[in-house]
C-alpha cells in the first residue's frame, strides 16, 4: 500500500513538472524558481510595465509634511530552519527522480535544473543574515525616498527629526543602516561619497510594543501563564506544609 501511494505521489509530482514545462513552452520568460519564496524581493516591482501596479503619487495641490514608513528588512539568507527544510526538499526531489527512472517515465518532461538539484546553502551552519542584495535594496529604497519627498529633507539632520528605529534582529538593524545610508547619501562630509553618521534606535525584544507587538504579546501570555503556575504551586506547597504537624 505504501509503495502504491509512493508511486502515485511520484506520478502526481512529475505531472506537475510536466505542466510547468508546458507553461514554459508557452511563456518563455516564466521561471517557477521565481515563485518558490514566501515573500518577494523589493526589486520585483521595479520597472513594472503592466496595468496591475499603480504607483502612489502626491495628489495635485498637496504638499507632504510628514512621512511615516514601516518597512520589511531586505533580502536575507534562509534561516537555519529553512535551510534544513531545503535539505529535506533536495533529498525528496532526488528520490522522486530516482523513482521516475525506475518506472521508465519520460525524464525530458522534468525541468533540467531539478535533476540533481541541491540546496545552495547545503552544509551552511548559520543563516538569516541580510545579504548583499538586501543591502542594495534598502540603500536604493532610501535614495528613492529622498528623491520622491525631497521637500521633507531640507532641514539639517537631527535624530529627533529623522528618527530611524529597528528591531533587535541583526537583519532588521542592518537594513535600517543601509536605508539610512541611501537616505542621507551626499549630505555629510565622510569619505568620497559624503556620507554622514546617523542614529538607529532599537528597543529590547521583550518590550518593543511598536515593531514586535505580536512577539511581546506572546511573551506576555507565556509569562502570565508561568506566574499563574508558580502561584498555584506556591499555594499547594503552603497547604502541604501547613498540614504537616
């Protein structure tokens, strides 16, 4: 029974890859690898030429007086958990291709990149850090922000005026630094690019109710539960001791 289920799964997966191959034949610029992530990179929406994307502009007759921006970190390396998932996926794909060969199925219908595919992060120990592409994304984002809202940056830099906050997560704080470097590029006196120093403020993960509200709420619930258990145990201990002559 298990063998039949395994064979059925192999046929379904190969059928899926066959459909994707047909799609590639009909639309050459389609690449399934661009659709395997949980979120898209910042650069995906640049130079979009279809009608599904409408950039936001300042309405006629209006002048921006304040800007609040909440941004996600730039492109990062997979976390350790995701790297383990990718290793398992590679092993599973290898098994499916092997089963297809044993059953004499047409391997030309399987994308060439999938045969022998291995995770690019195989054997890597650490992950989750902001990669160079992510740095570039946030730097460019900062440059575009200043160009789009130039009137908001006429005043000299002061951390109380241009406040940049980040969570206490390395990829987030690194993204904030890259964004600030683009935002204030050419406004300082440091180095050939006239960079300037700027402040990035972070709060403790346990008390960051603005940027990590869900994490703080979950931590609070856990602490309250622990307190209740401790209180119950201390009462039981008191009762036990009071009953001892």
